[in-house]
C-alpha cells in the first residue's frame, strides 16, 4: 500500500498478470498512473512539505497547525483546482503550484491564524503585514494593466501580496510567464522570484537553515542573511539589517523597508550589563554617486535598552528615493549606545558601525 496524506492507493486484489508483479512495483505503477504528468511535481513538493513539517513542528508550530488539509486528486487533476486549470492552464510550469494545493490547500482563514503567515510577516510603524497562503477557493486573478496576476499569498491589512504571472504581453512571455513576482501597479516595477517550484523549495530551505528569524511563532518576512542584508558585530553586540522593495507603496518613486535587529550576545565582551541606544546616523547612497547624511535621536521614537535580561530589540523603518528624482541604491551608518542608561551613564558612549547595504532595486518593464 502506498499511503499519502490525501490519497491511499490499494493494489487491486483481482489483478492478474502473466508475470506476477511485486506489491511495491504494483503500488508504484498505480501511483505513476494516478499522478500522470505530475510525478516530478509530487516528489518535489512532498519533499518540501516534509522539510517544512520537520522545521515548523519544532520552531513554528502555529504555522504548521494553520495549514489546511490537501485537496482530492482524481484522474490527474486536483479538485477543486480543476476550476483553476481553466485560468492557469495545465502548463508544466504550474504543476508544482497545483501539487502544493493537493498536499496542503493553503492556510485556514481563522482569526487565530491570521498573524502567522506562511510567507512571513513584519511590523512597521505599528502596521503589521502577514502574508498568508490562500486556499484554492480564495485564489484571485488581478488585472494590472497588460498583466494578469494570480494572487496566492495576501495580507488583508496592507494588501501586500505574492502572485504568479498568468498573462502578459508576448514580448515578456519567456521572461515572466508563470513566474512568482511582486508587481507594483502602474509603475510596472517588480521583483522576480522565479517559477513557483523553485521559489517554494528555496524558501523552505531558507527556513530550515535559519535564514528567517522566528519570534512568538511569527516568521520574519525579511531574511537575516544573504543578498541585501548586513551583519556586524562590535563589543558583544550584533546588528542585523534586512531590506525589501515595497511593491504595495506609491508608484511615484521606489520605497524600501529595512528591518534592524540589535542583540546583546556577550555582556562580558561589552563590559557592561546593559546599554541604551542614544542616536543613529545614516549615510544614504544615490545612483549618481551623491550621498546624504541623516541623523536622529533614538529609533522610531524609542530609546531601547539592551540588557542581559532583555538582550533583543527589533524595529522596522523605510527609506525611499529622493522626491527630486535621485534613486537611492544603498546605505550605511552607525548606532551610538551609552553604557547603563541615558540618565545614568556608566561609561563613555560606544559606536556600533553598520556596513554598507545594497538595496534590492526592482526591475522595470518599459
């Protein structure tokens, strides 16, 4: 017997053959027939979800609990994804996407699960974005000018999304059709994440490798390592910065969010039991090689304290093109902390440098 989350295949007791077929071979034969054309996708997605389950049960159980049961599978197509096939077609590029819904049909839309989006979350200036995986019955097609986008992950608060291009001008078919993208309406700026299968497997691999922080069962949407991130370590304090392009923002100019995580790793190396952040300094770099200094007290109106008891602090802010037309491409800077507290300093101020971070400049469709 070949068991699967949604399908159990039993060998036909009445099966006869001139040459006896072993139980395993018969099960494989029936499985191969059942999933005709989808066997590679089944294997790829099943392995990805097995890795996700192993990671999530230990690290992020709420996300795993939010996943809905998979869809039924009849005669080589998923039900009710049968209706979806009329929109996306039975293209080989879309089979991984269809098979993912066969194994788990998105996330349950219960209130207690809305903050635990499978594709990550962030909080910026009090606004929380959580990208939940939509079930097959919640999928929607959005027309954005000359493009048709199948939205499969959605935040009901910020309207941020992940989508698959299911229709585009002929000139862009080879480049973008069936790719996962975040497209900014009207401006046609976008971030290309590749075909769904590659995107999903790479994302699960990143989760398993610890490339996305998890706090209180919430996956950080922005990774803590890789391109467009920066990590520095000074006097026992680690600073990690991640960046992302904001496809949901105004199309007049490019807007980026950046997430800063400060952690007290080694108080002995620091030489103090706690420090309080006093100020920040950024140096913004523009495409024409100009740069601008910005300074400010604290961060987002706060003056956080890092201590042995509370060694972690995170905030999110934004940086954008200059309204005059200058395109921002990256930034660097430093934080200044005071040992003890601002009202009762225990020593001289300490500067924590932040190395240069290159922003994820979106592509544009001309």
